[in-house]
C-alpha cells in the first residue's frame, strides 16, 4: 500500500486480472472502503467495452477509483458518469499531448486511433471507475499516447483533479464542443453499429438518434 499527495488512498500491485473487478470485489467484501484507488503495473483480463478484454503491459495505465455517491456533484447524471470521469482524465492528459480527445461516451483517441477507455460500475452507494490507457504502443500494435509520465504519477495527478469534483454543467459545457469530433464515428448500441453523424447531444450526456434516446451506460 502506498499513499500519494492525494488524500485518497492508493493501493499498488505488480499484476491484476482487472483493477476494476478487484476493487469492486474488495469493496463488496468489506476489505476496502471508498474513496480508494487501485493501480497495477500489468493487467491481463481488464474489462473493456461490450465485455471485451483490455489487456495491458508494463508502462501503460491500468487503474480504478471508487467514489461514494455522496462525494459526486449533485447535478451529475449517473448514466453519464463515464463521460464525466473520462473528460477529467482527458483534461489531465492535455498537459502532455494536445492531440488527445474523448469519443462519446468513454474512449480516449489520438487522431483516429483509440488509445484507452473508461468503464464505470455502480455498486450500492459506490461508483467504481476503471480506466485503461496506452501510454506507450502495445505489442498488439495498438497506438499509445507516448507521453513521458509514469502510470503512478498520472494516477496522482488524476486523483488531484478528480477530488475538486467540478460540476456536471461545467464539464458538459466543454465536452459539448468536443463531441463534434465524434460525429465521424459510430457506436455499438444493442449490438448494432450506429453512426453519430446526425446525433443530438442532450444536456444529460445522452444522445437522440433517429428519435430514440441513447444513454452512455458504461
């Protein structure tokens, strides 16, 4: 166990199957109590979008943060928690690369390449947010951000930014502009690939596509 500059406790591990699953289980079993964060040097069964695995090698970022619901902004729609947590990380990463942007609702991109993602999971009165980011190119050929910061230092900076808990309206006002970059992409909705070209971004972070409301429940 180690502690950073943040008030929030950080537990570090050389290897975990999934930081999010470990943290969810530990809180559920009473071994850990939110707020708390977990980081691993390697991750071999991380949880990705649509139940895909997010595999990871040393040097990349694999961390999860558990936050009590009472600590979150009162105006945050829980269905858009992934947007909220992801956008705060994206703002931290902007210190190192201006190319990083957030594709709706939870994917980090450099240009047209995905370099990471966020998954949020609600358990009782605690929200667990798992984040995986390729800080370097992976052996699978996946692009990395190529920034000169260690995963541990990035987590500490992220927690410092997160603990300020900006309101949803503040985050959304900035993300609304960035959403335009997502229009050239598609998302998977109910096992269907849906274009974002004509999507309307709503105030709660959901989308209106062909008259249907789509929420970012990830």
